[in-house]
C-alpha cells in the first residue's frame, strides 16, 4: 500500500477517535451545565443530544472534507507532517465548536437568570436625597413663599 493511504487511514482513525472521545466527554460533563442553563432536566437532555448530533455532523464532515491532499507524499516524515497538520486542524475545529456552544449557552443562561431575579444585582449603598417638586406658581412651599429657580408655568 502507498504511504499516502496509510496516512489517510491514520488520519481517519485518530480524528474519528478524538471526535467520539470529545463527544462522550461533552455529553457526560455538559449535562450539569445544560441543566443549570435551562432549569429543566428533560429539556437539557434533549438539547444535549441535539448538540452531540450536530457536533458529530460538523466535525466528521470537516474530517472527511479535509482528508484530501493533492501533493504526493514520498516519505514517512512528509506523511507525519501532513498528518499532524490535519489532526491539529481537527482539534482547532473541535475547540472552536466547544467554545462557541459554551459562550452561546452561557449568554442564554445569564438572560434567563436576569429575568427570574427578584432583587437588584447590587445591594443599595445609600439613599439619594429627595428633591422637592415645585408648587404651582413657581413657589416652593417650604421657602416661605419666595420664588424658586423654577419659572411659573404659563
């Protein structure tokens, strides 16, 4: 068999193995996060399954599209260099997908928590003094009938 075929087989084995391993880890460990995001275990499980399916489709699609290599591979070192480049790109795609999902879900979670919050995010430090509202005629009732800075209404 040609060295390029061995490179392709190694690339597929490593890429598919990494994809399955990462998907299982995300499924298992992401459930706690999704349960907190949605506050509904049934919805969290459904979203978790949908994310895993999308993860497999995107990543395995990328793996198969990126498998092609137009230049001939003559030596084992050339094959290793090309293999490391391809696997590195797969890992970068996996990481980008993961961080995008976490970012989007965390934004959704913050919005949901903001809507359900019953108290302000920060406790009040003090009270602002109340400014008196001018009485009709432009006179402040506590100023002894003296005109205030407000002009009388017309």
